[in-house]
């Protein structure tokens, strides 16, 4: 099979950034689920989602009534809504109407666009973020209950271009459209996170905020690039160009935990992923994340993850030796 050497070289030489590494660690995949096209009067009720959901308004406008939040949101063409809260919601042209259950509307539809109401002046596309269980908790803890980005927000041009591509792929149903839609949805997710994280103090304290903090990015690049190394507080502070005291205070304020505790958590999450996906032995994983003692590693792993590494290894799929 012929491979493009230029592409491979660019991919291998591109520096890894903390946000990409964090999304990779939690196995983040954005899944395009489908949507609906409609007109006239209509109303659809969605039950509380089990995963982080996103919606894109490809055409027209609608109202979104989120349980426990007032007033309803007005969503217009080009708007994006990300929902992390486990709350039901209604999407409608007219909220006074009795809503139709979404399960009835989409039953058997797959990733298709289904009709609702009369006409085609409105287009709604949606999907969800798929992660491992621990990664899902990390994402939810790092994000607010919802994010609403409007087409008139500063810097919306790039989002508009991606939305246009998503709408075209979803409507055209050309070969490979489902994969293309999920890939475009993942790019949309990254743009949503970038714009939200750029808001600074509105971002929840946690891993995602740390991954985009300019003073911490060089530090996280070191930790993520070589988690087995016994990084000292002085080395981390030097990478951030800060004194040790100022660095430690700033790191905890942004990430929600001290630098060395973050290092331990990153190691354990890397270990968890290796045990779960690669079928590596506990002793091998312990060595790979910087532990010479399997017992010390097992103790640290259980303290961070809440279960033993051997249990995670035993539950992994069978791998050929």
C-alpha cells in the first residue's frame, strides 16, 4: 500500500500539545448521531443524556428548554450547544406544543436526517462525545453544565466553515459520509473547547484548564512527554519560568491539585489505559510510568483510580503474546 511520506513526516514531527494528549488519554471520540429537518410547528423531547451531547443548528432557528434552567435558549443558524449535565431538554419551534419523544422520531433511523413538522426551513444535527468511564468524569468535572456558542461570537468564522462542511456531508450521504461527519464533529469539539478555554476564569478548575494555560503548557509537555521521569518541583518551575512557590500556587489554582499530585494522576491514567487497551503486565506498566516497585505502583494506582491494576488487567481483552 502506498503511503504519503510527506504526511507521515509532518505527523511525526508535529509537536504534541497537552490538550491533544489529554483528549487522547481519555479516548475521546466524537460521534455524529444524525439529526432532523423540519418546518412549521414542531416540538421534540429528549431524555437526560448519558454522555456529553452537542447540537448544531445548520439552518433556521429553534428554542431549547433545558430542565432546571430558565429562560429557554434561542438557537439560531450557526449556533452550537454542548451539554454536559444529565438533564432532559425540549427542542421546539413552539414550546407551547406537546413534545414528541425523540426515541419515537429516531427509532431505526441510524445516522440519517429525519423529517419533522412540515417544510425544510430548519436543520438540526447532533452527536455525543464518547470516552472511557474515567475520562467521561474528567471531562464533565472540567466543563460547565452547558456551553452555548453563537454564530455572532468573536472568531465564529472557523466554526461556520466546519458547520457548513458538516451540513453538506450530512445532507449529501456520499460514500464515507458517516465517518466524515464524525471527523468534522470532532474538529468542532476541539474548536468549542479552544474558544471556551480561551475565556479564562469562566473555565472550571481542572485538567482541561491546565492544558491551555500558557504558563503551564511547557510544564505539561514535559510531564506528558516523559511521565516515567522523576520530575522535581524545581524542574517544573523552571520550565514555567516561575519561582517554586509561585509556580506551585498557580498550578494548584488552575489544575485543582499540586504539581506532583498531577504527575501521579497522569501516570496512573496512562497506566490504566495501557492495562485496559494494550494488555500489558502490571510489572511492565509500573516500570513504564516510573515505578521500580510493583507494590508501590499498585498502592498508588488503587489510591488514584479506586481499583487495583490487576483487576483492570484481568478485565482487558485477550492479547496474543
